[in-house]
C-alpha cells in the first residue's frame, strides 16, 4: 500500500501504478527478508523509509522515522537523501512548468 501511494505521486496512469506496486509486492528479492527472523531488520527499515517518504511534509515524523529506521538497519540513512532528491525534482517541475514525471 505504501508503494502504491508513493507511485501515485509520480506516475500517471492507473495501470502503471498498480503494476509497480504489485511488482514490489511479489518480487522474489523479498523472499529472504520474509523467510527468516533475521530479515526483520530489513522489513522494519523498509517500512520506516516508505512511511517517511509518504509523510515527508512533516519534519518531526520524518526525523522520528529516520531514527527508528536507523535503529533497525543502517541502510535507512537514504531517507533524508531521497526526500531531498524529491524536493529538488519538485522545484524543477514547478520552475519548468512540467506536469507529471511519466504519462501513459
């Protein structure tokens, strides 16, 4: 659901959004993280990053999710970077007058 919400912000076209969310859900790379208890850290860090991207307009929540994600796994450090990249892209779209990133 989080992936679908994130894709709705960037991809135009219902079919493409649904395909991206379903691909994320059923991709075999997630099998290892779900199969064992060791993968718990990966799942929690991913949940924190995706939720942080979904609520990136609220700094306290984003900061808290970054800290929780880092407590789970150090790869969650990408959250502030991804939010920064998204803000740069949004500013460029506003200044260029460009609409959606992808149109189908």
